[in-house]
C-alpha cells in the first residue's frame, strides 16, 4: 500500500471537520466517501429534517479559494452519483446537493447549490 500524500491527509482532516460541523448543526451522517460505480464519489451523505443532503467538501490551506476546485463537471458527477445513490437505496424523498468550503479553518456551508 502506498503512503498517503499530504493533500489526501489534509482533505481527510477537513472532511472530518465538516462532519463535526454538520453534526453540531443537527445533521445525521449516513455515509462518508460513498463511491457510485464509475460516476464518482460523494464526500458526505447526511440527513436533516427529512431531507437527504449530498455534500461535497472543498478546502485550501493556501491563498487559493477552494470554490474554484468545484467545477461544472464535478457538479455533474455529484448530481449523477446522488441519483445513483437514491436509486440504489430505493429512496423517493427530497434531496439537496450542498457544498462545504473550508478556508483557513473557517467553514462556509452552501446548501442546495443546484438552484
């Protein structure tokens, strides 16, 4: 097995920060790093007030805004992976595609970014 690179370690740490933030806000974490066959990965899947939230986490430690790492193609992959998850789990409930940005330890939570 290969050792994890620094970016992977930082990404995992920031995903853990995002989970702590969500849990403090009352979200129930359902899955972490869910992989939808060839469609991509969803960082966090959580439930809040009857709504399933598919959450992508982007972070940066440098003077680069992590929102620029969330491209239209990444959004399409998250949407497709979310639809795959809903079908696989036979869910027919309201869902939201969300984005958590972590900049220098500060968390911004952007809900329902597909509107």
